[in-house]
C-alpha cells in the first residue's frame, strides 16, 4: 500500500521538475541582437522610419509624445518604442503636416529629424501573448500547489 503512494510522490516530483524546467527554459531564452531594417520610432501604434532630414525649429509645433522603451534587440515591444533613441526622447508635430504621416523627433537640444510613417506597428499581438503566458504559468503553479496540498493531506489521513 505504501509503495502506491511512493509512486504517486515520485510522479508528482517528476511533474514538478518538468514544469520547473519548462518555466526556466522560457525565462532563460535570450533574444539575439540583429540589424534592424531601418532606424525607427513607434508613435500612436504606428511605425515611423527616422530619416536624416532635419526639421527647422520654426516648423516645430507641439510635443505629442516620447520614447517609453528602447532596445537594440530586434523584436516587437509595447508602447512608444525606439531602436535608435533613448527613453525620454520627445516627438513633435510639424506645421502643416499630419502627425499620422510625418513627425519630428528631437535628436538633441536644438536638432529635430523627420520620421515618416511606415504603417501600423502590431504590438497588440505581443501584449496578448504576454497575458496568455502569464495566465498559463500562473495556472500551472496554482495546479501544482493544489496537487501538493491534496497529496500531503491525503498522506496524513492514511
């Protein structure tokens, strides 16, 4: 009779070890640096290609946003992301230009460069995937904890 419960304990330990190995594998995978197709910023869920074209200070209108995340590792990131400019770099609208098409990026104190919209930046998929993984891993952890409590309580009563 005891060997049956020892078998269950052995199986439970293997399940826990496998789950831990799976979670560690997910966490420890490091992204690889890669060359981007172009220098870019993301504003209002659109990807803008940063050009070398300067924008005159007199053509700058108002601040419309800023970089909230920087990375030189190719991937998809949430928020106003840039692969070129550090966090805090400001975006501005340009006189007589639609910000949905062209914006100015403050490159330094008195220098602004033009950035041209290249289309929708699909970071909604990334955010959804992150939420799904959080729920899956959380669910696995809860299930393992309940299983451990169940087997310990059952073991005490026998």
